[in-house]
C-alpha cells in the first residue's frame, strides 16, 4: 500500500510528500539555529544555546527518521 502511494506521481517516480520542505527549508533552519547558538556562545549568553540547539536537534532527528524510512521503502521494492 505504501509503495502504491509513493508511486502515484507522474512517470512512476516516487512522490516525495513535503520534499521541498525536507530538502530546503529544514536544513536552512538548522544552519540558522546553529549560527544563533554560536553567536550566543560568543556573547556568553546561554539562552540562545538552549533555545536554538534543541530545535536543531529535533529537526535533524526528523530528517534522519524520514531518510531512514525512505531507504526502507526503496529497499523493499
């Protein structure tokens, strides 16, 4: 069923739901969060480190989980 959903796009290629979000926006948010954390460390302020590093870790976990899921689906074809 999942394979049918993934191949329901044009030309039989797998459909990437939210592909542009995962491919472009989340890495940009991760980089911006790490830059903000670095600036916070440079200014000796601990709050930006907490508030920017935790979302970056969450974003990276979401991306890693999605990539692992896509690899699992692609291998089962």
